C-alpha cells in the first residue's frame, strides 16, 4: 500500500486523490493549479495516465487554469474490478460523479483516445458539465476496442503460442520503420527537429534517421535556405531532402 501511494504521489503530485464512485470502483483524480481558476478536465486514454499530462498542466496553470485529471476505471492507477460495466456510457457516468463531488460545472475538457470517446458521451448525457472539448485522437467509439482489433489480438496470441513471437516482433519493427520513414520524408526539413529520438540511434540504417541528423546539423550551423552550406552532408553540400 505504501508503494502504491508513493507511485500515486509521483504521478499526480501532492494533490492526487482516490475517489470511490461505486463499490469497488475507485478513480484516481489529480487536481492542481489556482483554486479559483477555470477548470480544465483531462481524461487520458486506455494506455495513458495522469503522468502523461505532466508537461501540459504547468502550461495551463501559468494561464490561470485549474487542472483536474481523471483516470477512468481500468486506466492508470484507477481500480480494475471484474464483472463491471465498462461501456462508454458507464465510464462517462463515473466521470460525471467525480465532477459532481468536486462541484465542477462548465469545464473545458481534453480527452485523449478512448478518454475522448467517454467525453463525447458525457457531452450528450451531461451537457451542463462542459463549456468546450478538445479531442485528441478521439472519436465517438462505442467500445474500448473494435471487433477487428479484438480478433487481431486473439490471432496474435495464438501465433505467439505456436512459436511465432519473433515473427510478430520482426513484423512490428519493420512496419514501424516504414511508418516512421513515410512520416519523416513527408515533413519539411526545418520541422524534423521536433522528434526527440532522432539522435538515439533507434531504427538506424533505414536512411530516414541519417537524413534527419543531417537536417539538424544543417539547421544548427545556420545554413541558408537554398542549401548551399557544406554542413548539410549531401552530395555537393546540398541540403538533405
């Protein structure tokens, strides 16, 4: 229990709390910022948690907003009871109960992934709770995973049991390389610097990261936009694509 509380403190800060919305249903709620600030409610997705918003919330506090992070049931450090209703309607209802306990109305919501789907449902069921909604990779889903995703997971488990774990891993890495390469080449060179992992050596050898490093060295040396600097690393000193 002491370790659990320590993890909760590190994730939320001193304002983390466990709120029981029903028997065996306990949600992690993290509040911070000016007590009289306009509320911003953040709802992470299925694989997210309060810690994922650690860089965003200080920026909101600087603007005078009060942040309330609610980890839905089975998300982050919230409880994961069996034989419980995990539909989007039930999840939205639990978020509403937390806000009722906190006397929060007309809040701005930020919902990520499946957390955003819960907020969509909350907007229909409890419109008085929302003054605005920022959807981050979210949609009005009816379930946490689609039937196709569920079937894929079952197939992956079966393949792994038959000794195909390395095959699945290799396929995943190869697809990741392809997606990263397409994304990298589709972005202007002056914007590629936003990727924090470009110097770590991950997935090196596919050609994308090398061009990425060259683009950053070109920018670091203040090369002109026409790419005539010799620091670019391309043929004839041209700027990498």
